[in-house]
C-alpha cells in the first residue's frame, strides 16, 4: 500500500476515547464553570458559601456573585446572566440578576418620560420589542395629553425630523407631572372632545393599559429609579367591549373577484389574500411566514412566531388555498412566502411586505370593504365563517385566541340552539332550522 500506513488503535486508546465526556450544553455545561471562590486571610484559606462565575464581554472581565450555595441553581443563574449579557450588555444582566442592587446605582431624582423609556429598553429582556414600543408610544401620548403638548402632522414626519422634535419635547416631561388626578382629568377631556364615542373610549382604555406596562411588576422592579411614583395608582381603567363582528361584504364574491383580478396581475397580493382570508392569519404572521412552514401534504401552515404564545400553532387550509399555494411555491425564489424588504425595524410593527399589503388594502377598498383595518377584516371574516359553520369554540381554535372569552367578545356563537322537549320528542329540534 502506497503512502503512510495508519496504525490500528489499541483497545486502551479506544476505551479512553469512548470515556471522554460529551460536549455539554445548557445548564449542565455551566455546572462546570461556576465555582466557590477562595481567599487567604491570616494564613488561613477561606471558601465562599455561595457560587460565582467569571465572564468576559465587551472588553471587560468580571466575577459575578450568584448568591446561592446550590450548584444547579447557580448554573441556571450563570447561564441566564450570560445569555442576557451577550444580547443586552452588562447593565441589563446585572439588573435582571439583582433588581434591588441595580436600583442603588441611579440618581435619586424623579426621571423624565424619556429616561424611563430608555432605562426600560436596557433591562426589559423578557418583553417583546414590539410590546415595549407600544408601551413607549402610549406613555408619550399620555404625557403629551397631560401637559397639553399639541402636535400637527409634522409629528408623524420621520424623514425630515418632525417626529424627533415632537418626541424630544415629550421625553423632557417629568414623571412627577403625571399624577393620577392629572391623568384621569386629561383622559376624560380627550374622550369628551371626541364625543364620548365607543371608539374614543376604547382608544383611551388601550393607551392607559399600555402605558401602565412600565409599572408592571415584571418591569418596574428592574427600573433603576428610587423615586418612580405610580401615575396609575387608584385609577380604574374601563374595559369597553368592542362591537360584535358583522360582515359588511360577501366573502365568496370577494374571493372570486380576487382570483379573477389578482391571481395573474398581482400574485403577491393574491398570496396575501389567501393567507389572511383562507388561513385567518394576522398581518404580521403572514409577513413572517416562510415556505418551509407550509405543509401541502397535511394542508396547513405553521405559525411559529405570533402575537402571544397561544398564537403559535398549526392552521388548517382549505383545498383551494393549498392548491394555489403549491402553484405559487413553484415560482418562489425567496425564503418568505410574501416577497418584501430584506430587513425591517423589529422594535416597531414594520412589515417586510408593506407594499403588497398597501396594494391589497387599496383593492379591498375598491371592492367595498369599508372597515378601517381592511386587512384585519379578512381575518375576522375567516373567524366568522368558521364560527357559523362549527361554533365559537372551533373559531377560537382556528384563530388561536388565548381563551374562549376573547373570541366571544368579538363573535356571537352562531350555532343553532337546541331546546329540550320534555314530553314531546318532536320538540327536540334546533331552533332556527
């Protein structure tokens, strides 16, 4: 045999290789990295009762005290600290490990709106970026309302700086200005100015709930402020019920028109229509759906990232929608079902396929869909169709609501009611048939 011959492994070498520990991941790995530190005092070696871990990030190397004598718990804390450190930096990691310690490093003055929002962005590691952005929008809205900071259309100008100027003015407002009485008075004045309409009451309640998110137990304990009073103390936030959904268009006729006008002329808008009405997906879910989560064999799409944890799941599709998506997949060149911009700002509700959504919304308006949120009305109509065919519980599962209560808030159970005939079996029939 030409070349260097390989020497066969001895039994001992093979046994040594087999006995080597496997690469460890997760919490188990960190059990080998944490340690109980030792030091010399008066010639005597002392050992800490609790575990610590040494980490390096951003040019800094530090010992982190984990505050527990339990190895497993210390490993869990070390892993979480390291995960947050890599994503959000030292401040967020220390704030999560010991919120009370983090409070002590801040000044004692009452913070401004901008300072609260900025501090939250550094420590809110368990809150979705879009949710935190909603909190910030609501808090700024409330601060502007309380302080009478008016804004013209330039406040929405993100290109030439109008939005930045308005935001800077609101961010300078001191939290101390937002007393519970001032908040209630300003919100009441807003609702009255809008004519006390159900819509204005829902808007006010929604903004109050979102702004209050900064004072939730999950977040407030992490904010490094000693003088952070609660502007919502004692305020009872109204829970106005939204109106039940009532269809304002014929979904069958709309689908036929979409197939005729969009299928060939605007395939992207046609795909969006199929996902929103055929699968009842939310706009963001359709925007993030990838082709690998479309299962033609089983006739479903998998939602892997949704509004809440309950949103994650499999959504069944009708045969027509499956057939169309299979046809469209053959000519697909990208990862996502809907083509769009390569990147978006994930801290806001920005959409990759925004141009497609805008074209579809314009088409829906042209065809008699009058709802303000035209694309979301397709999801509502999908839920209404399932509700009419199989009842409120089936609609709740299809829409992936967190509870049946959410579904019943928006839909009336359309199943025919059954009455019990005590003496006449003929009376045991479905009312309405």
